[in-house]
């Protein structure tokens, strides 16, 4: 692969990322106001449960699907090729969004949850995009490739919630239909632009044996990987509590509506994008990956705490600054994963990262909804504490562990690059 081809592949992944993420994020600013607005319909009154509990279940269904999907999809892309697996899962997302809109119109809470789960399962393909990006090294530096991919992901989170806020008057079903159309466009982009590449680890066994024997979770048999992910588990519990419940906190603490939630999301993601395209990849090169990662965690936690004590309109400042810090953290961790463990399968290791993120997303959606019965502010305090505590659990693997686990014929670059 030459450098020009590497940049064309990266451009295709960036385009797919922005379209896909915009589709994912578009309905989010609609759900919290809808469930706490007091409107009485089959979705908000299901079995007579508290609407906050129903909101928690709704928020949990999608990441639960992504948890299971990412555990399988990344590894399958190692075995059968990135492009075909990405195409199949994108088409599944299109169908999932359209059926989500239909079940909302029908007033079927169980159908709505089922379709959110199926859509989340298909969008476990996030791991494929990350695997493609890190595989462009050394033609494109890992830090730079991941930084640019994340910039487009953040752009999708900028466009999606803002569009969702302004689509609120047209109904939640309309937002899901438009999300499906965005995913359809992403599917067409993959078909046209992304070149076919040989699998990283070709397989001759059946797909069902691949799913049962070579999914991402089998990597946790390695002690070095287990220790590495203790940090990530605690960190993602914190960041997911922040992501899931700061919209509810803005409703409770400041009376925000869907448009205002959309705009505060703009503030966060704008800083993410600016950092990612400018200096996010330069910070770990200047001070080292570990200081950039852990220093970012500490700053992130304190910014959340400061935000809960800040009045309008100044609350936008600490909330927006979390975006700048998240951009650095989100860049460094997958780069470290690729450098230390990529020889075990880039799709598989990125799938494990996404699985952990979605596992904690699911746990937070359920447990956080219970904590939010006290107050959404309490949930944010718990998030900040978890993010800061994670710093003290971070452990990099010993070189002897990497040498033991690495196949003798591996051509993966040294961890010192």
C-alpha cells in the first residue's frame, strides 16, 4: 500500500464515520425530554413504571446490542475482510432505524426496545473503522489517523443532536427515519469508495465456529489485557454516566429543552473536533501517551464537578472543556491497544474496546437511572469520582508478556514507535 492509497482509505472511513455517527446521535436529545415531559402514551406509561426507569431501559437497549455486536463483528472482519462485514452491518442499521420509527408510531414499547437493540448490534461495526485506521500505520501515523477518525465521529455527534433538536416538532419517528437514511448513505459510500482488502487473519472454519471461538472476549484470557482493561472499565463507567445523564441534568438543573441540549452538545463536540484536527495527536508525542491519558482523566473529572456548581450561562464553559479533554483520552487509549495487542487481531482488540464501552454504557443506563431518582446531579458526581479513580488502576503490560503473546512471524511494529 502506498501513502496515496492509505489517505484515500482514511478519507472513506472518515466520511462513513461522520454519516454513521450523525445517524446514531440524531435521536438522543429527543429521548430525555420525551420521557420526563409527562406525556401519557404507551411508551412512557409501560406497565405503570416510572418514566425515568423506562428512559433507562431505552438508553440501555442500544449499547447492550452494540456490546454483543462489537464482540463478534470486529473479530469477523479480521477473518472475512473489513469491507463485506462493514457493508452487511450498515444495511442492518438502516433496517433497524426504520423499524424503530415504525414501532414508535405503533406505540409498542417492547418493539421499540427490540429495534434499538438490533440497531445497536449492527453498529458494533465501530470496531471495524478503528481497525482500518490503525492498520494504515506506518503510511499514516497511528496517532494522526485515529485523531482524524475521531474528529469525524465528533462531527457526527455535533450534527446529529443539533438536527435532532430541530426535528423535535416533527416527531421522534421522523428523527429515526432520517437516521436510517444517513446510514443508507454511509452504506453507499462504503460500496463505492472503500477498497477490498485481504483479511488480517483468514479463516477456513464456519462462521458459527468463528463467532463461538474467536470473539473479542476470548482476549480476556490474557492477564496483561485483563489488567489493562480494569482502567478502561472504570473510566468508561464514568464517561458513560456523564454522556447519558448530563442531558437529564440540564433539564433538571437549568430547564433545558431539546434545542438547548443540542446546543450544549455542540459546545462539547466543537472542542472535540478542534482538538482532534489540531493538537490532540501532538500532546501524547510531546509528553508521552501515559501522562496524556491519565492527566486527561484527572482534568476531566474535576471539570464535571465544577460544572455542577456553575450557574447559567457560565455552565457552558466547563461542559465544553470536557470535550477538549475527551478528544485526547479517546485518541491515546486505542493507539495503546493497537501498539501493545494489535498482533492478536486489530478488529478483535478494537471490538473488545467497543464491547467494554457498551457494557459500561448498559450498566450506567440501568444503574444510573436508579441514582438519578435521587438527582441527575448525583449521577454526575459519581461519574467524576469513577473517572479520577481509574487513574490509579492503570497498568501497562510488561515487555515479556508482549513477547510471549506475540506470534513469531508477526510483522507488527515495535511498541516504541
